[in-house]
């Protein structure tokens, strides 16, 4: 039995993919601008306070804050460039399997501190690993959708510490320090799940680590939206091609 859907939605999903990239760019720009304005403001207030008290102004500390702001802008530019490159390559893919190498390569470049895997739904409604990356990729090759809390809840499932939180049943006993599961779904249909993990908790946490985590989450959310639009588009294209082949056989 075959069920073929309309292919009229393909241009719509292509447009949504482009919009997702733009939204990601503006979100990152806004976040980093706010972050840097706060740093400049803090440095200015500190310099004013020191000048009023007669103490010497610690120019080295102020210069360090300004350098950090410049570094963040460079990271922002690089991230937007990578997402744009990934989007262009995804638009040229011919199948969902064709898109997996693009996703794995750019996830590793966008989030070098994280390992991960992308699972796609199979005809038996199980999730099968299609690509992995990083130093500590997951061991699981396949699992049922009910074994992932992200798919059960229909939204991302973030675990900062697996010792203090309830891990997903699909994970092996060799648990990571922390992980994230992001559902890839559209129109009530599960297409897959993106799994990201960190190998170990940092011994000396960076004071800006929470801000960086929030930035990464915003970026991951936008990238997952891009994955979803691309995979839906490819599924529609594959359905259209299958319909054309079937029609040619019937004739």
C-alpha cells in the first residue's frame, strides 16, 4: 500500500530553512551585542570608580575585557558562516541519507566540545543511528521512540548531570556527564533525534559557561529547525520520485 503526499510544500520548507538561518543570525548578533555592551559598561563603571577613589586604573583588566568582546564577535561571524555553508549544502542533498554527512561534519565544527549522533526513523518506527562525531559518541545503534524523553515530551530534554537527573532509557550504563536530546519532528511525525553529549564535567568551570551554554542552546535549536525543514523537504522529494517511478511502471 502506498500513500503519496503533495509536493506543493517543498518551496515552503525551503523558505522556512532560509528563515531559520536568518533568525539564528539575528539571535546570535543580539545576544553577543548585549553581552559585549554589558562588558563595555562594566569596564567603564569600574574605570570611573577607580578614578574617583584616586586609585590607578587597571588598564590590563579593561583591555582583557575588550579583547574578550572582540573574540566573541569573531566566534559569532564564524558560527553564522558555518550555518550558512551547512544550509547551502543541505539544499543540494538528494536524500535524507545524503544529508547525514553534511550534518555530522558541521555539527562537529559548530560544537567542537560536544560529541553526538543523529538518529533517523526507519520503516519499522525505530530510530537507527546514521552518523556520529566527536571523542565520546554514543554506543547505541538503535532504539524505540518511547525510550527517549525528548520524543515522549515533544521537546528537547537537557540533562546537566546524569547522576542527579533521570537519563533516557535508550542510553547504555556508560552514561556521559551530561547530554541533550533534540527531537526532529514535523506535522506530528517523528523524523529522528539529535543526541549531543559531553564526555566529562569541567574541573574549573568558566565564569561565562552559563552564558555560553545558553548561546549554544539557541544555536542548536535553530540548527535542529534547519535539519527538520531539510529532512521534510527531502522526504517529500523522495515520495514524489517514488510516485513518478510507480506511475511509469503502471503505464
